């Protein structure tokens, strides 16, 4: 089984943006989300993007006027972010999100960990450590935004085969295997070549994080919960310090 870094470097990183479609539309949707939730720069104007990928949130936040520290382990995706960020105030950092506090000032106004990055951490202990570090890094009134998949709900039988996206050149399918605390995600990508279709398979683990557990851990640290919802399996939590 691949580590998360191997999975993104050798496999998913090359297809990640293609999976989402129009880059600018996704950035625009994120900008709308932050604006509707009133997550706009007010005090320090420092935002931290934990698991930034190609920059859907980092670019939206920088366009809104934040100075963004953007963390990811994937060189491929950080390079995409750099290519897309022009003169915006974004500092890309290739390191584990668990080390973010050693790279950033201690008065962030906003931290985001969005698009299911949280489930890539391999243990509940690491998630707890991340939450605690985020709490300490935020200024008073600062916000923490989490979006992640509800992997506690278990798909059964053939429902575990998911066609993620396809076009005339590429077919991306995924097969899920449930374990007690994790899901094994088997990504299968068929690519058309001059010799016919070629299959590239890679597998990694995601953590099955209950939303109620997240709420409890955040409250225990001293956060208040501003938004807590599960919209068709995508969980959004906004917590305030
Ligand atoms: C599902 S993508 C989400 C990217 C982006 N936030 C979005 O909404 O599209 C998860 C990202 O987190 C990165 N990642 C996973 N675990 C990480 C870790 N421990 N430290 C840094 N980056 C990590 C992956 O390389 C990947 O770019």
C-alpha cells in the first residue's frame, strides 16, 4: 500500500485538477463559501491552508485579501498552486501539515483544512494534535474550517465501486474496502494509449472520522462551534476561538 505522499506523487497528483473540472470555477465557489460564511480578512489577515493541493482554497483566500501559508506534501500539486497564484500573497510550504506551527506566525486569523485532507491523517491522535496546534496558532476570534467526507457511513457490495470521472482518454474508478478505523481507497485509472487502454492502480488509507468526535474534541480545546453540517456525506465544521 502506498503512503499518502507516494499516492499523490506517483498517481493522484497528476489527475487531481482534471477530476474537478474548471479550476477558476472551483476557486470562485470557494471564494463564495468564505464570503457567505463571513470569513474575510479583518485582523492579522493571516490564513493557513492545511493540505492545499493545487490551491482551490489558497487562491480564493488570497483573492479575498489574506496572506496565505499553504502546506502540502505533494511537489506536483504545490507546483500547480505556484503556477496558478501569480502575484497573490501565497507562501507555498512543502511539509507535513502536522509541522505547520513551526513555519507560521502565531496569530493566524483563519486556518482551513478542506476537501477531505483531514481523513488523510493516519490516526485520531494526529488529528487531535493538529486541532490543538491550530487552536494555539489562532488569534482570539480566529476561525478554523474543516470539510471532510463522512467515511463512517459504510457502502456495501457493488456500491463500493465508484465511477469518479471519465472522458474519451481517461476513466477514473475507485473501490473502497472498509476496516475498523480506516477505509482502503483503491484508485484505478485507465488511460488510452496508442496500444489500447493502460491501467494504473494505487491504494492508500483514509481515516473514518465521526463528525460528533470532531465536535467533542474541538469543544474540549475551547473552540465554539459556528457551523456543523453533513451535506450528502460532505461534513463542514467551522469553529471559532
Ligand atoms: C484531497 S486533497 C485536498 C486538496 C485541497 N484542499 C482541495 O480542496 O482540493 C488532500 C491534499 O492534502 C495533502 N496531504 C495529505 N496529507 C498531508 C499531510 N500530512 N501533510 C501535508 N499535506 C498532506 C495531499 O497531498 C493533497 O494535496
